[in-house]
């Protein structure tokens, strides 16, 4: 996940508009992670805000 992704004020995942109108970054992301069968690895590149958000989500899941 690079700087094409961010969280909205409501906490929803948003993506920048893709030059090709047939591609929507958030939908492509959800489509790809929903196909994961065993292990999911997310790479965050040059997007520290998204990285912090993902760490917070992971920490909350580990506490439960």
C-alpha cells in the first residue's frame, strides 16, 4: 500500500482516482485480500499514516 491509499475521516479506506476509470484502488485492494487463502502480507511503501493505522488495528486484534 503506497500513497495511493489513505483513511477517510470516518476511518474508511480510500484510494486516489486511477487514470483508468475501470480501476478503483480500494476495490482492487479488497478483491486481492479476499482471495488470500492462508497468509496475508501487506507491504506499506512511503505511507507512514497507513502503516500506523494498520499497526493499531493489529494491536487491537491481538488484545482480544
